[in-house]
C-alpha cells in the first residue's frame, strides 16, 4: 500500500477544525495526481512523415489520448527509426514495442496461412481484398495472429505493387536476369525466381543506396512508396503489373492487449478500425498524387499487355501452396469469390 504523505495533517494542528482545510487540500492534490497517471506506449512505423500510414497512425495516437482522457499516450516512431521491420517484429514480441504497423510479409512467419495474401494476381484490387479481410477470413487471421503475439487493430491498404527499374522494361522477358530487390518473404523471393530474375533482399531504408551503388537493377513496390522514397529519381522505368495487392496491419502486442481492461480493449480496437478506414481514404488520394509527381519528373510507365504470360509463370507457386495444408483452404476461399 502506498501512502500519500501530503494527505497527513501536520502535528501542529490540534483540532479537526484546524486540520480540515489542510486535509481537504491534500486529498484534492492526491486525487489530481492519480487521475492524471499516464502510460506511454511505443508505436513503430517504417514510413516517413506525410505518408498515408504515418498520417493514420499519428491520428490513431491523438484519438487514443482523447478517448482515454490522457491515461494512454502513444508515441509514434516513424521512418524505421528504431530498426527495420524484422527487428521491430522481434521487439514487439519481446515487449520493447507496444504497437506497430507491419506489411503482411513478416506476419507470414507467425501465421503461414497469411502467405496467401502475398500471392500474385490473387485479388483484383483493394476493394476485393478488403471484402475478405473485413469479413470472416479477416476474423480468422486475427484469431491466428493473436495466438502468435499480434492483436490486430485494423487492416491498412498496402496497395498494388509493380516493378521499377534503371533500364526500360516493356515486357515480362525484360525482367529476366535482373537483380530485383525483394522484402524478406518466401512468396516474394519465389515470385522473382519464377520470372528468371535474381532476388536481392535489401532492407527498405537501404533500397535507394542499393540503386545508387549499382547493387540492384529493379525493385517492386506500390506507387506511393516509389514516389515518397525518391526511388523514382534513380529507377525511372515502371512496368505496371499490379502483380500483388496486399494489406498491412496495425497491431498491438498480445501481452499488452491481455493487460487492458475490457473497456480499454474496446477503445483501442474501435479507434484502430477508424484509423484503417481513414488510411484507406488517404491511400487512394496518394496513389493519384504519386502517379502525377513521378510522371512530371520523367518516369515512364509501361502497362503489362498480356498478364496471362506472367500468371502462367506463377503456376509453380500456386501448385506449391495448393498442396500446403496451411494455405490451400484460404486460397480456395478467395478464388471461389472472384
């Protein structure tokens, strides 16, 4: 038991009348201290300021402070300032981070079924993807991720990914032999190998340097990332494939989640869902903006005219994951709802 010494009357007060004003002041002071007790939470984010994800998580932090009347303050660490994504995953599990915004790639290590979300040409667009993630499939993923240390607060939009290179790419065969940067993911690595290219794992923050030093010929990402990182200044040739439409997730460590009261869990989850809807709106606007900026800066865009060629190249990936008990049911669920 902790004693509040300001609430004890000095020995010089001999009567209740003398002591009462002092006691009341002390009690009010103690009440004020306890009501403003704060818990600071650390939130990791790989993107820089102004990016839709960063804007959304900053909004999330502001709303959590309001909704909890200042009991919880969320401190956002953007631009991977605390380390790269694999490091952040380890920090979240160790309790050194409380919240984070991750792409789907690192979550596949916790829940193999999520590999499916990175499969090429699985979703038509983001609306098709969120029809599943905002429904029963998303609920199942959230249950599985919670068992592995990640409490999902909201599904963000990771956008449609295409290739961008230092030399022109006008058809699929132009990618053959090129060194293509990939994130640390089994599916992305196998995708690049299927294109007869060489996958190169490079941390997100080091991609620009890898281009400058000639270590990679291409990378693949969504258009807001291509623009916001400045990669468009070094790799001006974009091959629009939209080969992967993938989500990202705002997550909390399950250790922290389990320590929250039911009322606070509701607050963190509800605000997370609101932030996801806000992020998706920001994302759509930013895609259009990124295309305008990069086009005006001299980037060239070539649309893949025959996706059937690339899809046939992906047959080994689909054959592999259709045989995998951890992924085939998820694949069938999505393919059946085209």
